[in-house]
C-alpha cells in the first residue's frame, strides 16, 4: 500500500473512531443521568486534573498540534465567502430574471466535459436557458471553479481541526496537507495539495475518507 493510500485509510479510520467515541460517550451519559439523582455541581479548580478545557502551551504541544492551531481558517473562510456570495447572488438574479419564485431550489454542478449543469424545480426550457446563461458568464464559471476546490478543502480542514480541539487527536491526512512553514500554508497552497491528493488517489480511497461526492452549489436547499 502506498503512503498516500495509507494516509487516506488512516484518516478514514480516525473519523470513524471519533464518531464511535462520541456516540459511546453520549450513551454512557444518558444511562448515568437516568440511573442517578441530580447532585450539586462543585466547580473544579482551574487546571485541575481531568479538566477538558485545559490547553497545552506551545512548549508542551507537539509540532503537528502547533502547525494545525496556526492555520488561518478565519482568513480562508473570508476569502472563500466572497465567491460564495457572488455565486449565490448571481443565481438569485437568475430566478428573478425568469420570474421564478425566490425560494426555488437550484443546484449547480459540473458535467463530465467541464460545462456547468443546472438542476432545480422549474420548467425544463427555463432550466436550459439558465444553464446556457451561466456557461456564458465567465466570472461565474471562474468563481464556481474556485469554490469546487476551495469548499471541499476548507470543509475537511475545519472538521479535522474541530475534532483535534475536542479530542486532542491528530488527523494524519491533515498533518500531510499542512506545512511546517506557515509561509507555505496559504489558501491556494493547501487547496493545491488537497486537490493533488484527490486526483492521485483512487476513487474508492477518496470515498473511504469521506470526500468522494461531486461538488455542487445549492441555492435554497433545505436540510
């Protein structure tokens, strides 16, 4: 097994272990609350053993923790948010242009040959016209192309960092994406490394890591 495949397999196992760990903890807490009467809570002294809020200093943290904590995720989100806002507003204007209800659901994805594809609850002739308009809109296509790489990368990093902060366990795939030198951890640097990983790995390996779904931008989607 190659190093790349090993990293992806380890990442998948890490995510599954974290989900099982959270589910097990919630089950134990629910059982304990039913079996025992409520007791007054005595606050622990700051820094007491077992205090989950304790955060190690840079001197105590290992290099992987340190470089992960230094990721400028907020800056990444602000940069990506500009493209999200532009794509969303363009789609809203299309709904208004064709006299569709403002709450109409619309999904934009990419066809195999690279052109944009539009799906939604609307007459097919209008859907085809909107699809044609978007494919002729160079600014829209460029923004969508950036999002198709940036959003999956950012989503993966954000989830991995949150798990690291909650449980103190490193994700090997994230460690491989992040450079020790923060000068090489710009958004485009990280996106490029993640995109290279997705293209190099096999489809089954990517799906095992939870990243196999084709990117699509959804407007007015309901959870």
